C-alpha cells in the first residue's frame, strides 16, 4: 500500500519558533481524524524486489583450467675418484773416480799392443762374412704357414657340374665373388650359370648361401670388381658379351651390357679389367680380351648399354719379328688373347697372353691401324711392341710385378711358369710346377719375391724366391681328387688372405702366416738384382 506524506507546519527561527515547537504547534488547527502533535503513526510497508541478483545469477559461469602434467626425473652424477701420488728419486750419488795412481798404465798398454792384431783380424773376418745376411729375429709365436678359413660354394651351381672359373675381391677386401662356368671342351654359350658373392665380415656367414646370387644366361669366364665401387663387378661371358652388375641389388642387378652387335666379341671373353679414363681418373672403363683377337674398351651409358670407345686387334702379319714363332694354320690371321696384365708403373703398358703360347708387350698408346676386315664402330689399332719366347702351349695367366716395372710372370698349359723382363725376349727363369696345366699365377701384393700358382693337379703353390728359385715353399692341397684349381687372387686389403676356385665349384679362402706377408730386410734389393741380371 502506498502512503501519502502529511504536510507539516514550518516554524520561524528564534524564540517564537522554539516555543511553538514545545507546545506542539498549538496554534495550528486540529481537524477530525488527525493525530496529535508528535504521536506515532503506523503506515503500510513498501517492498521493492531486487532485479540485480537475478541478473547476476544468470550470468554466472563455472570454468576450470588444468596445466599439463609435470614430468619429473631424478639423475645422479658420480665423480671419478682421483688419487694423487708422488715419487721421489734418491739423490744421485757421485761415482767415485779412482785416483790415477791406482791404474797400471804400462801393463794396460802392453796388453792392448799384444791383442791388437788379433782383434783387427777377427773384425775383418766378421766384416766379410755373410753368415747372418737376411737373418731377423722373430719374437712372435710360430703359427701354421697356411690355414683354410672358409670353404664356400653354391649348391645349385655345383649340382650342374659348373666350375669356378674366376674369383675377385672387392675394394674393401671383405667381399669375395666367383664366376661359375666351364673351362673344358664344349659349347657353353647357352649354359645357364651364376655369379655369387659372400661378405666374409657378415655375422652368421653361411658358406653354402651366398650374400648375393646373379643368374647369367651364358657361362661366365672371368670377373673383376670395380676399383672404387664395392658392389659393382664386371664379367666376361662365353658368348662374347661383357656385362656389369650391381651386387647390392640382387633383384635387378644388371647395370650395363654390350649386347650382341658388330662390336661384340665373337669368341669367349677370358679376362676383363677396369681402367681409369685418361682425362677423368675417377671414371673407369672396362677392358675385355677374347680369343677372337680383339682387346676392346667399353664405357657404360645411362641407358644400360656398354658402348665401344676404343679397341685393338692382334693380327699375325703385324706381330714383331724379334722371335721366331710357329707358322699359324693356313688362313688364320687373328691371334687369340687369353690373359692380360697391366703394369703398376706405366698405365698404358700391358702384357697379353695368347693361344699361341707367347706373351706380347703392348701399349694403349699404339697408333698403327690394325689390318683386320672385321666390322667395328671405332678404328682398331695394332698394340704389340715386343714378342717374348713362347711356352709349349697356350698361356692361361700373366701377372706384372707390383714392385718392379720390368718383371712379369706367365703360366701355361705346359706346366711351366716363366719369369720375364720387359727388356728382353728370353725368360730369366722357367719353373716346371706341374705335369698338367697351370691355370693361374699372381704376384703377392706385399712380398716382392713371393707369388702363387694354381695347378691342374689340385694344388695351390706358394713360391718365395728368396728361399728357393726351383721349388715351392708351400704346396697346399685344394682338392682331394686332384681336380684342377682354375683361379686365385690375393686380397689387397687384408693381405693375409688368398682365395682360390676349383673344378668342384668350391672357393677356399686361405690365411697366410707372416712368413708370406712381411718383407725381409734385403728383399727389395734382391729383386733389383734379379732384374739387373735379366737385363745383362
């Protein structure tokens, strides 16, 4: 209920006002129903509800915030225990010197005069003696000279009766590869064969399961790993083709191939070699030698093709006439190449082994055009400069000395090894090692007077010319049934290892003792003397 305010009388200030206030305003008129002066009056209550709280309650919101969980870690550090120690030497005690009066000068002088002639005589005898030449003390414990580390093989190839025709170590020295083919009589151009590789550093090596296997449509006659690319390997086939594989991609390993063109060899390829390009030493070409009388240089292209860049042809009419040879059969003009080896001192100089049994000294820098009618996309040249005295049969292997620019070895079907000098046609020495064929010979990469040979009687023979020039120092039995050993290679990185492949399809890795891996004190001088004797 609303209330209405009652009018009040105002009094003037001063005494009159105060009196009026005390009397309650008696002078004012009193009406009916009105209260008296200063009496209480009860009025109705006015209530006005607040709207502010309601509005605030509606707007109220509840929110929360949580930080990411805090990761805690405890770590402890322990310092090393250090100990300090001191060592004090004793003060040096001066050595007493006997007074001069205690020496018997005359007696000492008489003794020295009496023994002088005898001492000088003995010193002269020792000076002229050679009893201890080449002697060096060996403080290490003696070990067996040669031990077999691994016997490797690929059962599918062995089941077909394939031979190991070639072995090669990659540039790291940890992987050995072998070629499977046939070296006996027959047409093996369509014989399915294999190239296999084993990583000898791999944990859990299975000697009967190669690390990589490549199937090849023709017998593989030779292999050579790339000088700087550990997984690239070149091979020559019985069909005359040259191929390059990447063994790190066994599902699609073929990089380049020559194909069957007019430039391709028409006979089996017996050796391939990687050579640096003349103007780009970091790039390499593949050289191939075959019994069709051609030595060809190939360059890999991006399209998977090996392109012929240079070539040589061996023609009977262009051979040097410094040595008398057997007359070739009527109508035969080409000289078949069976082996090749390059000089370690002159990159353009190489030696060829031939079917005729004579080695040829050749040069990549030869300019004379070859007299051949066979088609070729590049002009072929005649490389022969000197012809050496022949073996009694075809040559299967040649090897240039890594320690002397003029010395090289050759091995042939007559069972002999010849040691030649580049300076004369006649050999320095001829060693008969076998009554059967000799298929391979290699100089040691670390011992100037050591070489190894593979025989048709199943032996690997190691020669040390410092000990004997007539008989092998060690003869290793590679095969038990006298099957031929067709190939061998020293490991140039792990020089104590020698790999050899045989007709049973097996590759054996032999470990050589320090007797064959450490040079003797006069070995280089002895090699120089040997070469000087050849030249005289």
